[in-house]
């Protein structure tokens, strides 16, 4: 596991974050940023994981259910993708048109990317408004 020192942009809680590079089952990875819950304030925030190393004076939290984004977010992220794929398969076998399956597959992919962008913007906006005292 790799460790990075991160700080919550809302409550300024600093901790060591243990994660697997290039993968995550509990957070949403966006390049050097990850969206996960702060273990202190329990809210979703965007964390930059660029300060690698470990500070022994800070508590350590891992990429687990404590910091995970939650089942609701994963269901809204992946549920429609799987639904579009299943509907596309049924229509593919019913009408024998491969193009129909591709359309539903693309709809699922577009939904997934759109939801990730929405979540990133929402988390960034709430983080910035709470940090700087704006409404």
C-alpha cells in the first residue's frame, strides 16, 4: 500500500491515507484527486493525494468503508450503466440490431461520466463554500 498525507479542505483534519495506486473500491479516483469521506467530519470532499510519505504523528486511515463514498453513490454511478447494458442486450437479441446495443452502451457510459462530473462539481462547490464561508 502507498501512503499519502492529506488534509480535509473543510475541517482541516490531517491524516495518513493508505491506498492502492491506480485502483480503489471505496473512493472515486480522478487523476491525483480522489473523492472520499473525511474520517473526521464524515462528508465527501475532493482530496489531493500528491504528498507521498507517512507522518507517524498523524492517524492513519485507509481506502475502506470508513472513508468510502457509500453505496448510494455507487448505485447511482453504476446502476444505470448496468441497466442500459442489460436493456441493450435484450434489444439486441429481440431485434438483431447491433447498433441498438451500441446506443444503449454509449448511453450508459455517458451517464457514468456525467455523474462523475456532477459529483466532482458538487463536492468541490460544497467544499469551497464551507471553507470560505460563502453560501
